[in-house]
């Protein structure tokens, strides 16, 4: 009786091991390369499942050791999918957070008219003027202050004239 190897016996095992190795090495690259081993692990898992289905339909035609190898490859591919999927999701999350921070900083710079990026230093060091929100209130306050100042100046002038006349 001649028993054959399952079609995905070497393929799914090699894809699973490569996906794990590249996935672990890809963690050093901030997860950007996690999509490649994720695709390899998915292909290996699909091939392993297809071979196990063939073994289930006709177990006499295939070697039991080949079935054991494909089961091992299936487990390795599942681990690689989970690992690389987590790394990929974390990388997408980090990129989304940094992208949000970067875009908000750019928009703040555009709103303030500061294109150099040192708006905090510029505002705290040089910009000391305060503009009122409502110009009517500011003008009324200015008018009252000027009126009080004018009356104070007039009083000082009158006192000076009275003191001068008294000599």
C-alpha cells in the first residue's frame, strides 16, 4: 500500500515558520512589515485546512505522519496569525494616534498663522497685547479711563494755578 504525503505538508509548515520568524523580526520595525507574514500565515492555514479535509475524505490514501505535520503547521499558522494580527493592529493604532497629533499640531499652526511650529515660545515671549472680544465694551472703557484722566489732569492744573496765585 503506497501512502502519499498531503499536498500542504511541506508548504503550510514552511509558511507558518516563516510567518513566525518574519513576524517576530518585524516587531523591531514597528510592525510595518506585519502585513506580509500575516498574509503568509493565512495562506498556510487555508492550505492546511484543505489538506486536512482531503485526509478526512480518504484517510487510507495518505500517510498519518503527513497528517500530523499538517496539524502542527495549522497550529503554527494560527499562532502566526494571532501574533502578526496584534502587531499589525497596534501599528495601525500608533499610526492613527501620531497622525491625529500631527494633524492637530499642523491645524493649530495654521489657525495661529505660525508656520514655524514655535507658537508657544512666540506667544509667551513677545505677544503681550490683549484684544477684547467686543469692541464696544473696549471703547467704552477707554472713554471712561480717558475721561477720568482728563478730569484728573484738569484738577492738577487747577491746583497748580491756585498754588501759583497764592505766592
